C-alpha cells in the first residue's frame, strides 16, 4: 500500500481549547500514525497537554509542532511557511474553513508538490454560509478558489458533498469516512436504569435545536419523562433555554446542568433511558457517536447528515417535527434492541478497526497522484 511520507494536520488553534474538531483530529491522527509519521501543526505557544485531545496525541507519540505564525487569532493567523517543512510525499490536512490561513496553506502545499485534503467539519452547511459576514462576496470567492485547489475533501456523510459543491461551484473529489467511534470500556456500556432522557452539548438554541427539543417535550402527555440538559454556556444560551423552560411550563421535568466531563459524564450517559440529538445541522457529532457506541437508544433530528444514514441502518430513530415526540419518545425509552443495533453498527462500520484499511488506502491514493502546481 502506498502511503504518504507524512500526514500533517494544520489547525492553528488546536491547543486553545478542546472541541469536536480537536477530538476528530486526534482520532484520525491515531489511525494514520499507526502506519506513517503524523504531526499536528499549531500556532500558539501553549501547554502541549492543555486538554484531553492534546494529551491523547502525547500518549500516541504524535508531535504537536509549534510553527511560527503572525496574527493573534484564527481569523488573523498567517503561517510563516518559509519556516515550515513541507514537500512531495507529504499530505496536508486543513480543518474547518473560511480563514485566510487555510487558503495560503493550500496554495503553498500545492506549489511544493504536497497533497492537500480539506476536512470542513460542517462549515459549509447552508446555515453557516448564510450567517457569514461577506457583503462583497470576497470570502466566498476565496473559499471557492481554495476548495478547487485541494486534492480531495474528507467528509463524514455522503450528503455533505452537495454543500461542498455549492461553495466550490464544482464537484470536488471526496472520501466519505465517519469520525471513528470512541473506545468504550465494558464498564461504560449503557445500562439505562434511571428515569431520564439526556441531551449533551453547547447551549446554542438555534443550532442545537433546543427549542425543537423543548417544544417536543411539551407535546408529551403528563407526567412527562425527566429531561436532563448538560453542557457549557455559549453567549447566554443557557439563560435562553432556562427562560424557554419556564415559558413552556416544563420546570418540573427539565433539569439544566453545567458541563459534564470524566466520570460524571459517563454516569449521565450510562444511566439515561435514551439520548435526543436535536441539532438542526452538524457534521459528525462526537457526542452522538459516543452515546451510540455505548449502546444508548438515540433519537436524531432528520435534518443532520447522520440522521438518514443511522435510520436506514436501524441504528437510531429520527424525527422531523416536535409533534412526533409522543410517538417516538416512548419508542426510544422502551426499545433496548435499538441501542444494541446502534452499538453493533458502530463496531461494524465506524470503529477505528473498520475504518483503518479503507482510510489508509484512500490517503495513499491521493499521495500517489499529486504533483506540484504553480
């Protein structure tokens, strides 16, 4: 099997804080580093074990390289490429999008004959595109130019291809590989012996569909099941959710908690009757993957990319409208085989073991066909 000489993940703010993007990078770096040298390039001079994903890279022996930049944030970072080491045989990943640093990285890598893969992590969703401040269309033109210069995009679900094509203005070669399912110890498998349904995420009402979730809960007959919402606040979103809970008269059955990590998070996931993934859009939720890998029955918004794929596999239920909750929530909390199918699907389709060979073969195919471009 042909493999890249080296895989480099370029994400300048990897060490700034932990996120779904950093977790995804660490997961893919673990797979590639088992076969070829792999690195993560960052901008800030921060503690190289600043969060769990950085610690994971350290344990794997994947170097985190501090490459000199100018600028102080993700929107102003510019890599000093003459101080970087990149060339033929290397494969460069750029993560997310809509930043000048990625555009320059792609141009430089292509000029030197390195392969380039873009991993959007959902930033080309129509809702994200429409929310962008681009009065003159300059960002759209730059992003289109950037996408047309990459060798391929790494997407998580087939339906993402249309979003990339809409931004690029043309088809872009794509590899479709879901984020790898996390490893779960036997002690962390789902039990479902408590009386609540869980939701975990950032408190962003519109994006995370928390209004849909709460309005769906109102539709349930009394006494309603307990609903536990846990996660970090984001721009006052937690207060908005608390106000909506009060407005809808759900204070007796909805609990709002702070962010959960470690054993506290595991206990919340293991004992929940089920999990509702209410987001209006996302790429490949690591929280959803974790719940399903544990064997938790999951109800997923049909508008996210994962919804149709998991529903077709019989691994999750999906909803389209809150009015469906009276039918779907009882099904969610009474069907233990749904969680068993979810865990089986994760093992067979998106475990690191299942993904490793096809993913490495795809990387090798890209690296074997790239040539320098002016």
